C-alpha cells in the first residue's frame, strides 16, 4: 500500500536558519560565543617628535663631538653642512665632565615648510644658545639649512654669497 505524502516539510539542514530568513544573528549575546576572541586593543597614534627636537639633538651630538659631522650630511641642505663642519672643528659644545643637553627649544614658522628654531644647551652651569633653520623638501623630509651658535660669527669671504 502506498503512503500519502506528509504535510510537514523537512527542514533544509544545509543552510543556517538565519541565511534563509535574510537576517544576521547577533553573536555578541549568543551563549555559543562565550569563548569569543576579545576585541582588538585600541591603537593610539604614537606621538612623533617635532623636527625641532630631533634636529636640536642631532646638532648637539655633532657639536659636542659625540657624532661625526658626516652623520648630518643627508640631513642638511645648502651651506648648512659647511657651517656645521666649521663649527664642529672648534668643538664648541665639548664639555669636561658634564655632557651637554638640550634644556629648552623654541621655534617660529615664518612660512609653511620652514621653521626657525633656537635651543638652549646646558652643560653644568654653562648655558649656550644654538639657532638653526629647517626647511621641508619636496620629499617631505626636514633638512637643516642654517646653524649658528651664540657668540661672534666668523667672517665670510666676499664670493661666498
């Protein structure tokens, strides 16, 4: 004897119920997700040092004899490398016993892409002033274009302009 087809339909076990209904389940409250992975930590932007801080430290390292002048070659433009080499020859920031440190930095922005800065350099009780100019190149890297130390400036040759 033949059996009549049943009025009940068998559920489709190949597709999840939420896919058939067109809705997305909320897994955050489901008991099946008790061992879910934690949310990734919030990544905060790492504060980048200002170019004035970086260059004050670099120039101090060269002028105090901690680094050779050629260390600044790719970080300078124009006459700044020559000026730095002349200053470094005299070792103006070399101190006996006390290592010089940058105590304070100030700057102004005369135009976009240029910074004129000064730094107070301290070594023990002695305090010196250093001024420098930074310009941003087309590659967006900052380069030192001038550097001076407090005190009399050496005379330049007439054809040096």
